[in-house]
């Protein structure tokens, strides 16, 4: 019990699968207590002995099956088993002599399904509880649920019906809104992750080029680095009472993988199963390419990098400042003219970018005051003096 409480306190650090497993455990504990209560209370209902014995036993078997599924890590199947258990328990109570308690059990069953925060389960199981079961139960047992003190039985019955359906619809709307928000957040995270991967790929490629240009030895080839990793691995694994020789061999194999293609090892028929398994496991921890480990190191390094102060114009677009050689400046001017003349950059009358600029429009743009941010007066004068060549050959 203390372990479950600790896991609830630290649930923000658990994965989705672990959170679902924890929820199943809580629901199973609740169902077990509820089933145990049905045994002494069954004598108050007008059921036969067979029903009073068979239903608790069936529910007990479902609880055991749920626990077994949790043990083997089939958490979603366990969730469905626990949901089916609460539905059966609801049916059992709804057929008893006190019909108001049966009505309350519909809300209990819906609450259990809501607790799992799974929209598909809520639509299927929740819809089953409300539409055929709950509505029929209210119309069939309405008089008993309302009692004899009601002044207008029909209005009271409709009130009970509206409360049940309203309860279902309110949480259905909440599910749809939260699911939509979660989907947007997830899409944003995936998009940002793709952007970060692109930047990290570029950064790692630049790092490799710098290493090659300076004739530095890659750190994963350095013998001192390898020895340090090996000794640290052996020291840490001693706390887990692992064999030091096996750990040392695993570290040696890890550095060997930096010189191999993982896919070739996996597809090699002569390689052992354990070699393939370790190759797949070590793949995301290699440091000779952008892997998950390298992404973590990049993220860790950027935490200590000072962010530059905000500037209105962070980038310099002026060709005169970007290039120093006169020929390079003229070539860049020719490339800029060619781009504006051939690429779709002009707005049409509807405000869509669908047209290309004409030579006259490009000339007017180059001569404008706003374009001094990109090209200098010298380049504009050169273009005007030779605009016939630009127009003819570009």
C-alpha cells in the first residue's frame, strides 16, 4: 500500500503506461472492496442463491484476471477487464430490491471509466451504460426510484433521466476538448522536435568538420576516455553486484560499435543473438553520430550557454557586409536578380504570391530606398549601367 501511495505522489514522473498501471491498481482495489461488500449485502436482495453465489465468484475471477494482466504488463487489457467488472457489478445492483442504489451505481460506473481518461472507452462503455442500460432502467424502475412522495412522477422521472444523460454529455465534451488540446500540444512537440533534430544534425556535422580540419582524434577513439568509461561502468555496476568482467566486455563492445554499421550487425547471419541485441540497445547511446544520447548532451550544453540579448535586426542581409571580394559581390547581385526574375515572389491582385517580377519591377526595386538594406549604391549603379546584360543573359 505504501508503494502505491508513493507512486501516486510521484505520478508526474511516470510514463503513460505506468500511470495506466497505477490507475488499474487503484480501480482494482476499489472493485475488490465493493465486491466484498456485496457478499453480506446480497441477503437483502431478492436474488436466488445461485445468483448470490455466481455473481461475486465471477467478479472475483475477473479481478484475478485483471491482476494477472497487470503483472504481465498488459495494462490496457487490464483496464478493459476492470471496466467490464464495474459494469457487471452495476447490473447486479440494478436488479436488486433497492432501485435507487442501482441508479447511483450508473454514476459510479461512469466515474470509474472517466478516471481512466480514455475517450474510446468512454464512448463505448459509457455510451452502453447510459443509452440502453440507464435509460431503460429509469423508465422501467422509475416509480421505485422516485418513491411515493413525488407530486409529479413524470417530471421526476425526466429529471433523473436528464441528470444521467447530462452527466455523460458534460464529461464527453470535456474529453473532446482536452483530447483536442492534447493533440495540438503533441503536434507542436513533434514539430519542435523535428526542428531540433535538424539543428542538432547540422551542429554535429559542423563539429565533425572542425575535428577533421584540426586533425584531432575523436574522443570516442581516445584510449584514456575509453578507460575512464570502462572504470566508471565497473564501479557503478558493483553496487548492483554485476560481474565486472561482463561489464568490461560490454564497454569494449560498445566502443567497437562506433566503427561498425548497426544494421550490418543485425542482418549478419553469423552474429550471435546477444551481439545483435546489445547492438540494438547500444545504438541510441553511440557518440559518433547524432543519437538520443547526443541530443541529451546538446540540450544539457545549451542550458549553460548565455542567450544573446534581443536585437531588432539579428541578421545582416547586406551583400556589401557579407562579402568582401568585389567579384563575389557582383556574382551575388547576379544571383539575386536571377532569383527574383525566375521565382514566384510577386503578389497577384488577390494577395497571393503567384507571379514573377518583370525586369522593370526588379529595376525599380533595386533603385528603391528600402532595398539599401540588401545592396549598396555601388551595386545599384553597376546594375543600372549593365541592366541590358542582366536582362539578356539572366
